[in-house]
C-alpha cells in the first residue's frame, strides 16, 4: 500500500495514521476532514503527510473511514463509488449493523471491510492521536466473507502490524454485545457526572472531596457528544435493553438498602467481585 | 511520637504505616488485627515492625483505627478507655457522623480526631499497602475543635508530613457530600458490573470486546464488600438520596432515547462535559 486516505483525522483515524506511518516509512498518508483546522493541526503534528479531497480517492490503496457513525453511513457509499477496483475501504465505527446494511447492495461491496477496533480514550481531535494505541487491542471484524479475499489479507496484515488481535462477529451480535461492554458504561458515566454536578451548583466545595474512584467512574463523561449521540441513535434498541437492566439492578440495590437488608447488599457486591478476573485481561 | 499502633493492617492502615516509617526511622509501628495472617504478612512485607494487642495500647503515642466503619464505632470506645491521657487516637473511616456520636460523651473525647483521608484503591489487605498513597490527597477532618489543641497539632504535622491537604467539615456535611463523590460511584460500578456479568452467563465471548472504558467504570466493583456494606448501612439516608437522583437521571436519559429525542441526549452529554475541569484537580 502506497497511498492511504484517512477520512476523519481525530483520535481514532489520527492514531491509525501515526501507527501506519511508523510501520512503513514509504506510505503517504492523506487526511480528509470537513474541519480545516483539524487538517492543519494533523499536518503540524505529523499525523498526516498532506490533506486531500474526495476527488483524490481514486488514487487510494486504502481508505479508512473514521467519522461519527451517522456520517459514516452516508459517506461510505460515496467513498465506494469513487475508489478504484483494487482499493480497500475500512470503517472503524462503534456500531456495525447500519453501515453493513447501507452498502449491502453496493457494486463495490467486496472492497469494504467493517471493523471496530476496541481502543480509544475520552479525548478527541488530532491532538488526541496516540502512537501505539492499538497495541494488544481487540479488533472486531464483521461479515469478513463479503470482502474480497485479497483485500481481507491486506487488512489482516495491517491490523496484525499494528498489534491487534482479531475477533469475527456478525454485525447484529456486535451491536448487541458492545452495548453492554461499552455504550452502557458511557451513559452510566455521563449520568453519574450529571447527578454530582447538579448537586454541586449549591455546594461548590464537594469536589475537593472527590478521589480517584470518582474520577475513574466519571472519566467517560468527558467523551464527545458529537461522536456518541449517533452511536446511541443507531444502537437504540440494544442500548435501551442494557439501560433497562442497569436501572432495574440499581432499583433492587436501592430496595435492599431501603429495607435494611444489608445481607443482600453484601451478596450483591460479593457476587460481582469476580469482575476482577474478567478485567485482568483488559487493562 | 515513638510508639504507633495501627488497628486494622489493610490498604489504608498499612499505607499509613509505610509512610510514617519512611518519614521517621525512630518510630516503632505495631499492628493489631483480628486476622493473624494479615499480621504475619504485614511483618514480612515490612509494613509493621511487630504485632501487638489491646493491652499494649497504654504505651501508644498514636493509635490509628483503620477497620470497617461498623467495627470502628464499637472499637473506638474500647481504645479510648485503654490509651494514656497524652495519646492521640485517629480514625480514618469513610463515614463520620456515627463515630463522632459514639464518643461524644467519652471522658477521653479530646484524645480523638475524626479524619477521612480520600485515598485508596480497589484492593485490600496488607499486600495492597502503598508507599506514598497519601501524597497530594485530601484529608477531611471533622469536629477539630473537640480534639485537644496539642494533639491537633501532632495530627496536623503527621498529615502534612505525609503530603495531605486538610479540609475541615462537620460530620453530617461530610457524610452527605461523600455519598455523592464516593459512595454512589461504588454502587454504580457494582451494578454496572452485575448487569454485564448477568448477560455474560450466556455469552462468554463478550468480555473480549471490553475496552479500557468499561474497565474504568467497573474498577470499583472489585472493592471489598466487608468494607462497603457497613459504609452503606451507616450512611443509608444520604446514599439513598444520591441513588434516587442517579436513577431518575438514568430514567430521563432512557425516556429521551425511547422518544427519539436525540437533541436532548446530546444536551445531556454536552452539559456534563465540563466534568473535565472538575476532574483536572483530582487525578
């Protein structure tokens, strides 16, 4: 691959650009972004080599689409219309069902690979790009059989070069499970932050009392609403299911407390403690 | 101070022991714990110099009570009964109203200082003790005026040596605000962990999909139920208030999603984003 185009030069696209450039000094990485400042910033930070437009996509060996998931569903068709027959087009969004459906019948369907690298931070924009972000992270690939074999190979080599392990999944299963292990955590963080901030209007001092535990649980409340609103919209049914279960569990905990059933409170916590073992594989 | 007794040689007490010993090589730190294994472990790890019993407390210059808050409320009276007239007794529990009430009328009330160092991790036991845990952390002191002036001075010097900044607060205000910035985060983490684990029973693979965001929001679900059950019990009214507000906010978010009001979803997140500025002071 010689010419790589990143559409959306933010945390995810920018970090991919940094890793790809580090791994292969001969590639040229172009950025496309509706935010001109981000493009200038990305050039200054050496995240991309130059800026480009959709007209240049005919020269692309690889296009990475790393924009909010609502925009991605619209842009992916335009991108496939423009690329050459040999180009690989990869998206990296947090939802997979709608994008896979959007290009189901596209004549260049076999040029597309749907992926979701489980990596990121709560920050955004080219400044947030990090070298090595994808090392030892999971990348979920959907409908791999619908991508041309030669392009599958190219994609898997790229992901492997960046240090990612691969999991294959259908788009519906991806969207259902990611609602539990990612989307719900964001809602919980945002609403926990809101609950405490609402209180703080009258009690300015209380944040002096906050420690690292609070910081950890509300960290994701720094995330970009521009990115997350379309995710919740696209994954509405699954997210509502997780949210309902979470609320029911909180209400049960509340009832146990209300009824002074602290043996039940103890059990609820004890039974959840083995999250330790589960988390050991993550951090 | 020469002879320091730590009752409860876990994460909090053990970390205090490590810091105190590092700062003053002449002190001797004794450990008292109903768990004999913890005492042996603490000696092996050099967290304490030797083990002791309540009978030795008459020799104490300083006693630190670092045990679960329900036990602390019982033990504090016994400890005050046993110490000399010049000894300083400090507790470090996450709730302050009940312990202050328990010794209100005690003849040695002036030997006691109620404190809550906002520091810790999700781990427990002497192995979890960390040198430097209290550096740059906040220590909340309650009813300082009820402690003998000379002993206040000793305590403040100790906390300052360990790198802590001090905030003064009455016990009721402490318990109310700490419910928001600490206790609620723990419930949220535990119930988020439970929600996802319940799902996992049928779907073993989903944790492969979990990233650092999930890990961060459920980190506190590793915490000790032995420590946290009594905290929720003692601070029941305040914790219920925070939990009700949190549940209401989650339900509102759910309703906005259900009604496809994604402008409201966006606003909810945008309005909470300034948690960034609040958190800057913490981590």
